[in-house]
C-alpha cells in the first residue's frame, strides 16, 4: 500500500482525497490544512486519515510514502522541496513552480533522490487528450501545422496567480504533451482589466518545424468556451469540452499529402468542401482516477510518469517566457534561455 | 443615375454586377475582363452594358462615373490610381493596396479630387457586424477588453496573396470598424505549409487602452470556423456565422462594473455561472446590397463612406505591420510607423 | 427536525440520502434495503442512520415522520400504502403507481389522513422547468399551441417497467406541471425491439383547447437527445438539457397576436425569419435540493406539494391511457375514463 | 434534346427553369403563367423560351416533350392529367395530387401511355438523403426501428393546402424513399391555430415489421428545426439540415446485434455511453440538378424514376390517411384502404 498524505484541503484537496482513496493500492493516511475548519469533515469522511494543521508534520512523517500538495501556487516550490528532501514522492498541483529556476531545482532534487515528481496537469488524463495523444503519436494527424486553444469563462478569479499560471498553463501542458518539445519562441500579450492579476492573455508559440500555436485564456468572458484545434497535414482534430456527445472530432483533410493547390483550379474544385468527420469513442474513466493510477504505477515501477519532471519543467519555462514576453510588450522570448529573440531586419 | 463599370469579371465581378444592377439609381454601363471568355455571358445577362478586354477603355470612358475594381490584388493600386486620375469614384476589392505607401497615395489622390474611394470590406455590411457596431457605439458592451477572431476553412487557396491579405484582412477591417483606431503594436506569426504563400497566420494586436485582439486565419483547416468573440466590461458578444439561427449572441457579464473579485469569496459565488444570453434580431438584407447603397449615398452626398479611405488605410497599415512582424519572427511592429517596438528589459 | 427513512438503497437511494441530509431541518434516521451489501457503506457515510433489510421496520417505526421510497416501481403501491397507513408522509420514486386504480387509492388514503404524498418527479424541480413554469404561468408564451418532447439515449434499460413508465413519464409530468390539466385523449405507439419491455414509444396528447403534444421516448438510440419545444401564441421555448450554456431559450414569435397570415403576401415578408432569441438566466440549485425543500415545506405547512397527489394521479392516468392506446394499435384513449375515443366518421 | 415547358412561374418555376436550362440535354422551350407580370423577365433571362398565359397552349403544343408543373396544389391533378393525355412526360410539384383517387388515375394514365410521371420531392435528391438511402439499402443501419422527423419554422403559411400537404409530405416522401413500403396504419393530430388550414400536425406511422415513425410539421414555430432521426438495430442516423458541417451523422449502437440487456448489469456498464460518431462526406450537387438529371435519364431510358408513380402514390395515400385520422380525432387509418383500424379490446 502506498501511504499518501494531502497538504491543502480547500477546493481541490477533497477531490484528490476521493480519487486517492478509490485506488486499491493507496491508503490516504494524513490530511493537512492550515484552516482547522476544513479538517472538520475529514474524520467522518476518511476515518483512516490523521489530521494536522501543520504541513511540517506530514513532510516529516515516517508513515507516509508520498505527498499530494494542493496548496496555493506560491507555496508549491517550498513544500515540494521539503517533501522531496524527506524522501517523499510528490504529486503537486499545477504549476510545479512559478519560475523556471525553482522548477529546475525540484527536478534535480527528485532525480538525485530517485523520487517520483509529478504535476497534477489533470487535462493530460482527460479522455479526449489521451485519444489525441495517441492519434498524434501514431501519425494519424500527419505533421502538426497549427494549434489553437481557447479557454475562456467567467469567474474563478485568482488573486495568487495570473491567468497565465492558472489557465493558460493547462493548454501549454496539453500542447507539450502532444509534441514533447519546447517552442523556439513564445510571445504573449496580457492585461489586468479587473484586478491586480493579468486576466486576459494571448500567447503565440513558434516551433522549429513550423508548427504555430495560439492560446487564449481569460477569466473575464461570460461565455464558457473550451475549444482546441489541432491541425495536421493529414487530419485536423477539434477538442471541445462543451460538446458532450462529440468532445473530440476528426476532420479529414481533403488535400492529398504534398498536393500544392494552384490558385484558380483547385480552389474552385475545393470550395469550402467538408470531408468526412469522425468523433472517436472515448474511454469513460474520470481523469483523476487515471492520474492517480499513473502516479502509483510510476512509483511502483520507479519510472518517470506522464506529467513528470521533464515535461513539467518545459511547461514552467514556456509560461515563464510568456510572462516575460508580455512584460516586454510582446517581444518573443526563447523559453530555453529566457532571452528575448529579436531578429534584425 | 450613377453609371458604373466593372473591371474584372472572374468570381466576384458577376456578384457585384447583380448587386449594382439591383440598385434603382445605378446603371451598370460597362464590364471589362482580360479573358474574353468571361465576357461571353454578359450580353445576355446585362444587355445594357458594353464589354471590353481593356481596362483602359473603362478608365478613360467619359460615360462612367465610377468603377468597381474586382481584379487580383496586385493590380488594385495601379487601376485605382488610374481611375481616380480620370475623375472616377472607385469601389475596389479588398485590400485597397498591398502596402501602406500605395494606399496612402490613393487616399491622398481621392481626397484631392474629392472622389469617393471605398474598399469592398463586405463583412462590414453583414447584419451581425452592423448590429455589433451599433452595440459598441452605444456602449452596450462597455469598454472593449478582448477580441478574438477565428476564420479557418479548407480551400480557396490563393497564389497572388497570402492568408493575411486574403482572410485576416477581413477581421482587421471588422475590428477597425468597431474601434475606429489603430493598435499600438501588432505582432504575428505566419508559416507557408503548403505552397509559397503564408497559409497559417496568428496575429496579436495591442491597443493603447488595454484592448487585446487575436486573429487566426488559415486556408488549411478542413473544418470551417468563423467565430469572433468581442469582450467588453459589460457584455460579451459572440458572432458565429455558422450558427444560422443565432449568428450574434450577447452574454451578460455577471460582474458589476468595477467590482474587483477577491479570490475565495466571489470565486465561489460566481463559479462558472452563466447569465442571460440574447440573440438580437438581425436585419435580413444582403451585405452587398447594403454596400452598394452606401457607395451610392456617399457619392451623392459627397461624404466619406463606411470602408472609406481613412479606415481602409488603417487596415492596410495593420496588415502590413503584421506581415513585417511575421518576417521578424514575431517582434511587435507599430503600424503607424512600420517600426519594430522593442521594449528594453 | 423531520425524521426521514429511505426504503431502497440502490442507485437513487444514496442520492436522495445526500440531499435529505443536506437539508437543515431533516434528519436521515433510517435506511433500508433488502440487499445487506448495499447497506455496508451507510454506517460510515451516515452514522446517524439505523439500517435494516426489512422495509416493515421503517414502515412501523415510531421514530420516523416520513419515508422516501426508492424501490422498483412494482412495489411503490404496496410500500406507499403501508407507510401512509402508519401515518407517515411519503416521497415516492416516480411513478406513484403503475395503474390509475392503485394511484387513486393512495391519493384517497393520503387525503383522508392529511398526510403529504409526493412523487419524485425530479425534472419538475430542474431550473429550466421551474423557469418554464413561471413563463407559462405569467402568460409569457401566450396560449400554448404545441409541445414536443424527445428523450432518447442508449441504455439504462429496465426490465421492471417499459419506456413509458420509465422515461415518457418524465415528460408527461413536466407537461402536466405546465398546463395543470389532463388531455382529452392520448394515443400511443410502442414496440419492444430488444427485450420484453416496450423500448420505443411515441405518444400524442390532445387537449380540449387545441394544444397538441408529442412525446418520443426510447432507450435504444445511441445518440442522447433531451429536447422539449413548448410553442405558444406569443413565444416558443426550447429546453435542451444538452446545451449547457443555453438550456432554455425563448424565441419571439414574429407574428402579431391574431394576425392571420395570407398566403403570398405575408409569406414573402416572413420568409423563414428569425426573431430575437433569449436564454434567460437560470437558478443554479440542484433539482433534488429544491425537491427536498418542497417536501419539507409542504409537510410543515400541511399543504399539497408540487408533484403532489393531484398531479401525480393525472400523470399516472395519462401514462396508463398511453399504454392502453398502444395495445389497441393507437386508438385514442380518454385518460379520465380509460375508454377508447372513437369518433364516428 | 428534351423540350420542356414550365407551367406556373411563381416562386418555384424560375428555380426549376434555372436547373432545367443547366442540363445539357434539356431545352426550356416554353414558360406559362396566368399572371403576365411574372413572364416579364422571361424573354431576357430565357430568350429561347416562348411565353404564354394559357396552360392549354403548352399542354397541346407539339413542340414539347415534357411539362414541369409548378402551380398551386389544387390544379396539379387537372394539369397533369391533361399533359399526360397529350402524350407529355410530367414533372409535377409535390404533392402529385391531393387525394388518392386522383393520384391513382394519374398513375394509371402514365402507365398506360408509358410516360414518365415524377413528383418533385426535392428532398429525395438532397445529398444527406441520398447517402441515407444508400446506407439503409446496404444494411448499414441494420433493421429500422424508429424514425422521427421534425420540420418546424415560422412562416411560408399557405392558404391553399394545410401543413400536412405542404410540409409533412416531405418527410413522408423521405421515409417512403428509405423503406419503400406503406405503413400498416397512420394516426395524426392536427389543429388550425392561426388560420383556416391546419398549421400544427403530428403524425404516427406504424409499419408491419415494428418500425415506428413520428413526424412533426408546423409553420407556427419561430425557431427553425429540420431534424430527422433514423434509428436502426446497428446504427442510428441523424440528419440535421441546420448543422452545415455535419448534416448527416451516424452513431454506432453500443449494443451487439441480438444482445438482450438485462436490467441491472448491462445498464450500469452501458450508462449513457456514446460510441463513435461519423459524419460521412456528402456529394455537393444541388438537389434540383440531381432531380433534373433523374428526370431526363428516366425519360431517355423509359424507366420509372425516383419519386415516380409508385412511390408518389404511396405518399399521397399516407398523407390522405393522416388527414382522415386527424379528422377522426386520431383513430388510426390504413393508408391502403383509407379505413379506420380499430382493434377491439
């Protein structure tokens, strides 16, 4: 049995608790929150778990193998570092850390101690994304050419992080999961219309092989849209979380591979033609159940999990580069170095 | 009667012809195309119009008051200049010209000769955009905060212009029409995946007052999406040309003006709440009929039309800036000067 | 505190339990199921509730004020009668009973003993239906003219009841809730394609004032549709549970009240015009929480609840009439008498 | 060349004219309308066609091989009979006639004279229906089990026919085209809410093999819906003319052929699961072009066309039976005999 403790029992902690407890080889052994009121229901709901208002108790406890950290973003680095130092595997809420330097230190630490470090990039475990990842991996979409993700809604304003670290990070993680590498440059625009934190952000990512990506994230739109277009040379996928019956659709490209459409001719024949559309069947497992299974398997096998250090670090680098670009008025930034990329005309 | 000639009778010319002839105070007096085959049907369809394979005939004709130019983009500048020089009002296919310098010369020329110069930015006359413009003008959306336009489909590849001048220009024109001013900077990413011309483009526009805009234009996506989100402090509008029954929808912002949402509190109350949604009734006039009426009225009144020189020039400047930014790897460009805007960190 | 016991702890019982316990003036005091395995989790989850495998224990218990009966439909009559006889208020899963004679006996019994009897017609408490009912009541739709409900999906096959008693009953209840009276005749068609029970059913209801209604219910369609059109002389409402952002929409009738459209004239002007569409904001309370509140309030006030005896009995009569009509090959049946209605040509 | 004359040049006539003229082996030789104003534009638009205000001229003309009759429904029988009597092939607007007796006489007449008689059931030639018909014919949907068609909108009120003969007839024709046989009984409900003609109608059709169908047709709904569900034992098709990108979708049944789902077990596994969805690519030919081609081919080959006498007669019988059922308060009517079908309980 893997003995897990949860640090932070606000909105996300109880959801994690439910999913951890549902795994046959996990025992939820401890729960911690600075606010004792939040711990009130724990005894009834999880009688097997001890409770504490001091994270240090769990970090130091010899009776825990792993910690799930669900505290505000600012404390992720400190708590994760402490947990790793005490030999514990860590699952941490996204983002892994709020700057690349911190994330690097965590990654090194986990590697040195051979501990599993995983970020809770929940969407990587959502059925449409799992299917998308398979399709991309098997070449079903062809060469990726364009990617556009819109994640807008009203509310869940945050005062501890901006919309880049809160929402855009989801799409950065999904894109990273699909392509497994960093963009050559990132540019961004962000504005704080309502409060102190940037609440509207647009990101553009340029990959060395020509793939372009655009992300739009905001808390300010009173219409909920969660739509990602993944365009490849063979097929284009549309992932729309608000189309319950067809969350993932695949559109056949009407063009033969390599066909170079000349103006007048092909244009007329093609028109705005639509080819066959397919909505593949998706598995129906809850994303967090899949994530917990991945965590447990990775710990048992001593391997790097999905959403593990390598990809989590890339995600932090990209978001950090976007933040810097936004501050620089949109100048592209290389996420590998953090430096502006200014071509000389 | 306004005597109008059409130069260029390929795809768009006949559509213009139909709409010009339907106006009670317009006489379609001449049609010209370099390809005599295209003129074959003119005699039967428009017996009142003379035909020619030489644009110079129409430009010089004393029997025409105005020319409608529907030729490939590269010839717009030359033909429009010639027509203005011969004292003719001009309606020209978008874009007005393919560089700002040319566009400026046309604008100056038209101003000096007091001639009407209008670009066929058809979407400005589409019922949803007309309604949107009213809503923005009357303050119904509040202060504009974010704008995101997606215009993707498969086909209508062009070899004479790239996707910026062909598709993104529509959305630049609509946005310009709504806000009536130029962005402080434009950045862009564009790639030519299929042929010689850029066929996937993402643009980001930053306005001095904090409005951010993002455009996505491509010929390469085998799914047709035409969706524009216009987010204001009071309401957000969604214009979706593929939702026939609700092409324009308005979403009430759930937030009171100026309300600064604190994290935990408001967040919980707001959740992802949805307010009232309204799809206003739209007029049902064909956009080109409205455009022709605007052209005729402007000529008769000697006033600047919608899609007239001032806005058309701004549109050309913005697209040109986007092109330059894309060539510079995404460095933002000031459309007023054409110069890169590099903040020093 | 209202002391409530739950009889039947399969799929629905635990959901009821959660909602009953969440009410501040309810104490969940006992849970019963014939299958002891289902009671295993009760002690941990609801430590305050006693458990039993014998419904008679709860029926007879002096420590309970009300019973919630969530057993298979066949036992509703027997258990409800027993509970009423022991002076207990009853909330029973839909349908109240599977024949009108039984339902009548329950209604009489409850009336005589002044006990609250309520059927768990959950959809009556769903936000879109509550809003619809307000709109109909305040005359906002005008006079109701047509009603069409489609409730199709794959699965949740039942062997104890057919699709009329399982699914169509929901829409019969909603329609009854909106109009508050019985149709003059009901005709139906039903077929058992897969198993023993009718799994595809179409119903037609004719009301004395000209309102026509059509219901389509099936377990057999591998596409999920839940759509109800409520057409009135002033407005038409569309309730679609699978449009998360716009579950209820209102379409303005383009016709003035009483306007009698002559053929050629108005037809051309009207075309297929679309008027303004509005999606009113809906409350966000869970239907079952509203239902529990209604139960408690009705018991405390000694009044008839929504989904009380009067309407529940009408619902049973209509479904029974539909069953009879289907068996008679579609001959209309008067739900008040159960007799075929055959006009003589 | 097939020499065709058009009788009736109101709304539909000019559309027919355009499509007839576009066929390489058709010559539009004459056009007739009682209203000379409608003929005004013919000379310019179709200089090769003679014009007349007297249908008798065309009926008697030795220079015509076929007539296309696009007059009000009441005159279809008389004009078609006259044309057939003069040895002319006939394409007639739907419905073929407004009673079965008349339709029979036309069918006999055409058969005796070996003339092609075709009803303009345009939807039979729409790409989604053509694809649907192929799918049904090749068994791709399995055995048909349920059919539900909704055709509602506001407007195009008719004073010459009711909504059964105007709108429901489309869906009766499509269903007949798919299954090629008549239902055992038809029941209907219809009300005239606005004018003299029935403007809301619901039909139920029962086929001998268990297929049930339901149609909803109205002019009175200020929301446009055109949706047909065709449910088979293997797949279910959804044809929605207002989903431009996916007008036809196919949903895989999650159930194995013959699998009899037991209550508790399968139900849980199935839940409301969704299988794969596929939107097949559709041809992009205009329905009327396909229809004209079918007419010409049938005349040239001397064969019965799609929408020929056999199916057109069945369609008239079914609509007539529905009308009778509605007048009888919903008693089912056998379309083969026109007699009520009353099972004795």
